[in-house]
C-alpha cells in the first residue's frame, strides 16, 4: 500500500515540465469532474421523478442515437488535437491557426450536409418504432428530434474549442465547459420540476441546448482572450491541409464510429427493442454509478495523450514507460474501489433513485467488470493514440464492432439484460490484451509491422 501512495505522489509531484503540466490539470480536473459527477447523480433522480422511468429511458435512447453526429467529424477533432500539439511545440502559430481555421470550416460544411440530409430523411423515419413507444407519439417525436438534432449539430462545431484546450495540455479547461453545461441543465430541470408538469420535450431541449450555450460562449471568451492567436479566420483556411488533418483522423473516426455507435449507442437500442425502455433506465443507473470511477480515472490519464505526442516526437521513450508503470499502480487502486462500490451498490441505488427501480446485483457485477476492462485498456490506448500508431487498434475495433450486435442480441435473448451487458464487457477483451503488448513494443523500440503503424 505504501508503494501505491509513493507512486501516486511521484506522479503528482513530477519534476519535468510535461509531468508538471499533467499534474496541475489532474488536480483541477478532479475537482471539476467531482462537481460533474455530483451534478450527474442529482440529475438522474430529478429527471426520472419529473418524467418517469419509461420516458427517461426514451430520452436516454434518443440522445445516444443523436450523439452520433459528434462522431461524423471524420476524425477531424483528434486529427486537429495531434497536429496542433506539434505546431504549438514548435511555436509555429501561423500553422496552428491554419489548422484551427481549416478544421472549423470543414466541420461547418459537414454539419450543414448532415442537417440537411437528416431533415429530409426524418420524413421517412418512424420514431415510435425506433424508440419502441406509443404510435400516437410519432408526429410529436418527429418534430422534437429535428429541434434536438439542430442543437447537436451546433455542438458538433463549437465543441472544437475544447479540443484546442486539450491539445494545449489544458484538459481541465474543457472539463470546466462540460461542468458548466451540466450545471446549466441542472438549474433548468430544477426550475421545470417546480413550474411545469413532466414533459419529454422540455427535458430533451434542455439537455441538448445547454452544452451549446456554454461552448458558444467559450468560443468568444477564448478566441478573444488567451487563444486570440488561434482565432479562426477565412483568410487562414487552407483546404490543402485537409488530407493532413484527416489522414490520421480518419482512423480515429472509424474507431470512434465503431465504439460509440455500434457498441455504446446500440446497447441502449437493443435493450429498448428486446426489453422496453425501462430496461435502458435500469442499465444506465448501474452504468452511471460505476462510470463515476471511470470518469475519475480518465482525468488521470487524459493529459498523457497530448503529453505522449510531445514525448514521442522528442524520442523520450523512458518518460512514456515510466508514466505507464505509474498509471498501472493507480489502476490497481481502482480495482479495490470498484469492489467497494459493488458491495454498497444496492444501498446506494435505493438512496439515489428510491425503491421503485430495482437494479439486479448481476447487472451491477457485469457493469463493474466492464468498467475495469474499460479503464485498463484506456491506460494503454491513451498513449498509443498520442503516438499515432493506431492501425492495430483500428483493425481490432472493426472486427469487434462487426460481431458486437449479433452477439449482444444472442446473449440478450438467452440471459436478458445480463446477456447484453456481458457482451459489452467481452467486446473490451481484445484491446485489453493487445494494447499493452503494443505499448511494450513501442517504448522498447521493438515494434515492427502492424505494431508500428
């Protein structure tokens, strides 16, 4: 146990500038994510009581579908992140501004195409069937989806300001934006509970509009302040850099597409279709509970993506090796915390959302396993993404995504909700096994072939 505390102390008190920057952001991010987690926990029972378990499940499923728009940036967000790190580390402000301006221009064009296509396609979509709800709600849901999708499109563009702060190794600023959006949602939902009757429309618009308001404000605050030198301008747009931004980004895009749409979002849809919208609420209560630990762990590893980009560019492989070892010891701490959370899960659920919604212990156990596998695999994925050697991860993710839906449906029909969650956990095993092997090969300069692409 003393070794664990010593490792954490070394990580936090790192003397080099790279680790020092990570340390400051980890401390601030812990504070901000703590607030975010608290807000998230308050919002769940508040929203369920304002609506009901079934309507809340409908919103969760709808939002998980519409967040797909955030993935269709063809990897520009992550491409910008890595390219901007390189430009800033070389103090090439002109190139950095060109990257930012070009990315914004491309995102606006993509957003306009997607919104126009969606509005036309929406005439032919039966949302009552997609969400497995009453056919009488078809027209109402159709109109609501267009409004919510419009806000998601705006967020799609303006959330790039957060990517810029992450590239500048200041992820805590992006965390601040997310906290502000959550806090605004909480305030509005609370006011709605006191002034209106339960309305899915109000909830959907609140949760989709709040982040847009925050990122829109952040755009002007940052680009007329600290990042004035990066402010997008028409004269700085150079589409010849599209291939450079998208080259690596397209691989990130395919990975995100597979993970977030095929694996994450489809889970809610499959649950809805097999067991009804209430099952989505049951699953998400357990998921949000254990995801609090994942959020905390992601705070620790998040700064190491951009930091590893800088370290690899400077051939500082010893720093990468040392950082991974330190993070693995911290991961060991999360295993103990997960077991404690599992022990107190039912007590917490009852306190949190009351006794009307029962989460089976088996669901909690499987979500806990999923959480541990997710945290462990991301320990290595964070460094691999920063280095940009993601071809192996790309291939593995495509294979897993191809098998995921049929496996989940099959397991779901046999074991119910447990089967669906079990399939989610199994989907993480390939990356949990292969990514550590690739990391070892990379930082020991022994990576060849697919391991070095």
